[in-house]
C-alpha cells in the first residue's frame, strides 16, 4: 500500500495535476474509475493568499473524490506556506508543490520549473511549508532545468532532507517541454537514493506501461497524465492488469454515459455555455480512435448547450452501434 506520511492510499495510481483538465468533474470521474489519489490543477499560491475568488474556486471539492492532493505553484516560501494553510483549511489531504512547470508565464516568476535552477531555494521553501502544513507534503519535479543544468536528483535529495513525504518525477528537462521521451532511468536513480516514496510519471500511454514503469524503476506509485484525458477508465484497466485480468475498454453505452456525466458535472461547475466549450475539446479525446470520429468532430462547432451535445453524441454513437447489431443478426 502506498503511504505518504500518515495518508494511506487505496492503491498507487495517481491522477497527475493538469491545468485546464483536472477540475472537480474530471477528478470525480477518474476517482470512480479507480485512481488512488487525484490532484487539482496547479493553483497560484499568490492568488490564494490575495483571496482571489477565481483562485479559491480551484479548491472546490466533494467528499467522493477524497483524498485530494492540492498542487500549488509559487516562488516565495512565505506565500507558499500561507497558501498551504489555506488549502488545508479548505480540505486538502495533501499539498504538492509544483517544481517542474515549463510554461513561460510561470517560469518567468521564478516558480514551477525555474525552482530547479535553485536547489537552495527548494530547501528554503520545503522547510518553511513543512512547518506550516499539517498534512503530507510532496513535490513534483522534472529531470532538471536542462541537460547542462541537471539538477533533478539534487532537488529530490534536498527536498527529502527538508521534510517532504514523497517526490514525483517526470523525467524530462524543463527546457524540453513535452518533446522527446520520458527517461525512466532518472526515476530509477532517484528511487535508489531516497528512503521516502518516489512516484514515477511520464509516457504511461497504455495500461501495460504502468507495470513496466514500476518494474524498470522500482518506483512506489505511478502518476498518469495525458493518457487519462478522454480515457479515464485507464485506471480501472491498470488495476485489472495488476490482478492478472484482461483490461477491457468500456462498452459504447458506458463510454457515452461517462461523456454525458462529464458534461453534466462541468455544467454544474461552470454553467452550460462554458461547459459546452470545454467539452468540445474533451470530445476530441473521448472519441479518439473510434470509427468515423473525424466526421463527428465536424459537428462539435454546433455544440452550444446540453441539448445539442446529447443530440450530436446520440447521432454519432448510433453510427457505431449499427455495425455491431448488424453483425449479430447476420447468419
Ligand atoms: C495540458 C497539461 C496540463 C498540465 N498541467 C500541469 C500542472 O498543472 N501541474 C503539473 O505539475 N504538471 C502539469 N502537467 C504535466 C503532467 O502532470 C505530467 O507530468 C506530464 O503530462 C507527463 O505525464 P504523462 O506522460 O502521463 O502525461 C500538465 C500536462 C499537460 C499535458
């Protein structure tokens, strides 16, 4: 069983923090699909400290998704420490600090991946946040800033010494963005050196790769990001594989029901028109690889409310069902 401090998870599969994706509706679905822990999008520590309503809304949660990891980004130890207190007060079961984000607008403030240029600052941040944070504390890092500023291992060691309960490693350099591939050997090297749990992350695109990542690195848990978008049942499939059961994809009916539920939950959170806009992007992921998905994609622009979404969805799924029924009735 994976344990962070005194927080015991039901399994070692973690939904990655993903800006624009891991909002409350998505987290609730992924949790039901078997994730042991779900994580918020990265949340601005400064926004929380300044009491900005939009930032506070990222902390909205429901009991069914717990335990909940809240990820914070920022560069000042005091601001991060105060934000951690606010997040815990709002119900966070774990605080994760973002030390890997490559986005320019984050890095230029000294936050996210920029922290990997300054391991000493990581020590200051973790030491202070640890003092103010009454729940388990983790960090999420990359391999380093760049191949010539290869600081990931040092950052992990410094953070472990300063009191974090676990380290998640996405083994690309900040300078790489999402190009190239995740170098799992970096995870293995960090795992060898730390006594606390190490979570492996990066390029687990199919259920079978989760076990492979664990075998190759010895990591204690696996974090899944992109592969869960439009494909939240990947957690259920990985858990099935761990038990030696074939990891079947969901039926068409279940798939359609999940898409509808996702839209419904988004509508409750942000209103129908914003939810419809958001759902258009997600539908691309939900229908990726299905027959005729391209023609369905053409109909997305017409989706403005739940009525048009359900109608377009039903029309598309009807085209998928016909060949299956036809097959059954043929002699
Ligand atoms: C759209 C998108 C948003 C992301 N947002 C965050 C974020 O808010 N915080 C973070 O630490 N990582 C973020 N990431 C990185 C993921 O958490 C993860 O580390 C990365 O995608 C590698 O894992 P994967 O190969 O399983 O996707 C984001 C990635 C993507 C594609």
